[in-house]
């Protein structure tokens, strides 16, 4: 249930009040406090990443023996609402949270995040990529530290594509054209299409030359013709059997199908590289069987969304100083170089890309230029809320028999309810 304006204001007040009575002996933003005590950290990384992040948190404890880090792994799908519930109720929120880039403005508007300007957390912010740093700011203040940047690419099974005798598709039209040949010669479906997560709708929308909104003109554009064509492309891929989809848990089911060779391709990001290589098609001596290419183009363009992860400090933290130092450490150049080496994640720090081990990483070689060309999402407080109407619209087309035109129109109407000053 959506909260009313009065409830939102009350919740923000509670969060700010918690800051005022927290454990900062120096007052202000906590920059002068001691690095000691307990820091609770909510990590939203996936199953293939969490062990590495847990060990990194333990390494921070070794560097700061007076700090006890309570590591908590939180499922990404539950994390946003779980944090809002905890912060809004002024009970149980973590000191530091790994926040998706689209969450920062929303949490900051509600008063749940501590501004980090002038604190140790913002160590050499000039070293971060401009696209990554942009998602940390809201209304002139900085509420997060960049940790990971990403975009989507096309993961493909080299062995099966070679067996099918087809090349990596440059467009969704080419993928559909060769899907029958792939099925006949390998027994596998060409593509696993993520229909459960609205983030995966964006390459189809950008591929048709569209976008969700025009923030400068304050105009909703998701229901323009490109949005209709994007939904129609997704529907056609599934109905033609060029792709399979699942509206229940595409993250787990999709990567499992790719690991097992039941599908030849899946649109995914750097966060799933390590996980993909745990499957029988890519583990051990088959490591090089995993290929990555740009997401196929639509009829008008090629593009993927700019995403990633930031580290935010809870406004009600009773240990702001240690929380700031922990956020600084978790986004440091050394940690980013480590996660690139161990997980093939993309750094946000420009200096890290200059390291030979990072520069020569096979996935960095592809994803770095892709990130440079990624489409920026609007960093507005309501940005994250726009994804639920998209999810409903995509599900309606892929599983509910709704026409692309009707689904796009309904999605646009829902956007205008959320963005009351947009036309």
C-alpha cells in the first residue's frame, strides 16, 4: 500500500530525529568520531558474489580491530522495501547498505540517508566515473559512494553457436531468423528472455529509439510508438519460440537454463559472470566457452541501461564515523580491483582501469566500452517506482494476452499518476 504525503513526512522526521540522537559525539555528520563499535552492513549482492563481499568485510575488521562488522546478506528483491520498513519504523535499519543506483534518490527524499559531503566516506570522488557519481546525488547533496557500475550484454554459448553454424546476432531480428536453425542443430532454445524484471525491458525500448520519460520536458514517453514496438518485439520472440521466458523467477531460472545449455543466449550483466561459470557448460576447462557481446539492436538503435551499486549510510546510524569509514573501504580502489579479479565486476574508479590486471580482464575489455555508451536513466526520486508499472505491462503482454498497444498505454497512465507534474 502506498503511503500518503503525511505518513512520508512523519517517517522522514523519525529518520532525521534518529540522526540527531545517534552516537556522534562531535555532532554534525560524524566525521570527527572514533572508528570503533558495531557497523551493520546489508549486502545485496547475488549468490555468486556474497562470499567475496563477506570476506572483504572481514578484512575491514582486521584493519580496524575496534570495529565489529555485522554482515547480513539481503535478497535483492526484498531489500528496497525491507530497508524502507526498517528506516521508516526507526528500528533495525543497517548502518551501511549496498543500494542499487535507482534507490538513492528515493531513499534520500524520504530522509533515510545521511549526507556524505565533507565526510571520510567521499574519498577522492574525482576518481569515480562521472556516470557512476551522478547516481549518488540528490538535490545538491551526495548520499552514496559508487561501488560497482554495469550494463547489460548478451551472454552466449560459443560451443552451441558453432554447432548451429550461426554467428552472434547483432539484432533481435537476426536472432529470431536463426532461432529455428539453432533449435534443429543443438536442441536448445536461442534466447532466455527475462520477462520478470523491468530492467530487462530497457534494451528493447532503447533499441526502438525510445525512453521511459523526458525529464527536461517533464513528459512521459514510455507509451509512445517506440514503447509499443519494444513490447511487440518481446512478444514476437516468445510466440515464435525464438525465446523462452518465465514470469516467476527469471534470475534463477534463466541463468540455470544457460548454465545447462538449454538456452544458447541470455541478456545479463557482469554480476552473473562468476555464477554462469559454475554451470556444466562453462566450469573448469570450459571456462572459455562463455562469450559476451553487445545486446542485440532493435529496429532503430542499440542500447543498454546504465546500472550499478552504491554504498549508502543510514541517517539514523548510531555509529556514523565507523559507517563512513566502512563505506570508504568497500568502495576503495583496492577492493574494486579485487572484485574485478574475483568476480569480473566493473569498477567505478578510473584509476582502477589503469591497472594491467583490470585492463586485461576479458569481461572488462567488453563491458568498459559498453558502460561508456550505456543509456543514463533519469535520477529522479520516483525513478525506482517506474519499474513496477513496466513489470505489470511486460507480464501482461508475455503471459496475460494483452496487446502491446494496451500495455504501453496503461504503463504510461501509471507513470502519470506517479509523476503528477508530467504530461
